[in-house]
């Protein structure tokens, strides 16, 4: 996303995020997990990629408004429905 929005500063932006303590995930591991989720749920890799990242970080969840994906994957864990998540902060 950075490369599309700010191509002239994207490399510096990533460096700053790294220096700020931003945690990075292994692309290979994340993609393998995302493909397993896509196969298991019969859903788009685009959505499962974010869900796979949630499994890699302690305490992380994917918050979604995609009803179809939520119904398919909620039983796997680390997935919250957007409206339920909003109620926590009301």
C-alpha cells in the first residue's frame, strides 16, 4: 500500500516503522497459512491472508464485516464480527 500511495518515500516509511518496533511476519509462513485457510474455508486468499496474520500474533484478531467469510471461518478462532467488536467500545 505504501508503494502505491507514497512511492517516493515508501522505503523510508518502512524503515521508520521498523525502527519504531513494528513487528513483521514471515511472508512465506503467512502465505502458506493463508492458503490453508483458503482451502479449508473455500474462500478468497485475499481475506484469508489477513486472518492468517491474526494467528501469527499473540492476542491478535481479524475484525471483519464480510458476513460470508465470518460464517465460514468463525469456528476457527481469531475472528470477530465488526458489530460485536464495536459494542465493546460503546
